[in-house]
């Protein structure tokens, strides 16, 4: 059995989608969800699906050992970031090299870097007059939105699209592709 840990900071729609995708899989499962915020929807979403979730403090995240202990307890093979809003600590990168993946709501290397998340990205895409946007699934390294690209999918950006329109298109790509790419990474 391959075990996934999801790190999330928000409502948890991607975490829920990934958990549901693997719920009938007998070789891969979401084992645990970790969050830096106790007051977000991800906990209720995954708990109702039978997945435990835990909250960690900023100090625990930076220091690393409490997080690593939890990951070891659940025998984690891959860490999946799903709306996680903290830069990954060096201790996690050291123990999980090329075993931490993220999804970015644009076509990297464009519209990435510190501060480029959520609607900020979609606003930048529209402001730049881009003809397309999409998703980038990539490994995490020590820089924001910089690691090796695993997969990209695109969607058109029409001249009449608002940032909200682009967000809806990008979310659809996230839900369609992120679980499948995770599966491919764990079955290679």
C-alpha cells in the first residue's frame, strides 16, 4: 500500500477530490491530512471521508521533527500539497526529496513565485492578456514554484474572461488531472 499525506491550508476541495479518487483503490490511499490552520474546511471534508487530520504550529513546521514523526507514523510515500500556503521546510525537503508535489494554478514558469496563489494568479493572467492558462504539477524544491515540472494542462483564456472565469476553468483542470498524476507517480 502506498500512503499519501495531504497538506492543506484552506477549504479542502482538492483534498476531498483526491481522497474520493483513491477511496476505492486497494494500492494507494490518502492516509492523513496535515494543516497549519485549525479553522479551515479541509478538516470537516476529509474527516467525513474517514481520513484523520492534524494541525501543526508554525514552530513545529519549521523545526520539522513533529511533522516528520507524524509522516513516519502513517508510513507516507508521497506528500501532496493541495492549497497549502507555507513554504516547505528544509527538513521536509531533506527527508522527502522528489516526494513532495504541488499544483500551481498557472503555466509555470509564468505567474509563479512568492505571493502568486489563488486569485492573485488569475488576476495576473488576465492583466497580462494571456491567451491560455492552466495547471502545473511539479516537485517542490527550496524555491517557490520552481521544482521540476511533472505535468501541465491548459485552458483558453478569452478576451472577455474575468479572473473568476479563469479560476473556474483552472479548478476544473485541477480536479480532472491532479489525482491521476498522483496515481501515475505512485505506480511507476
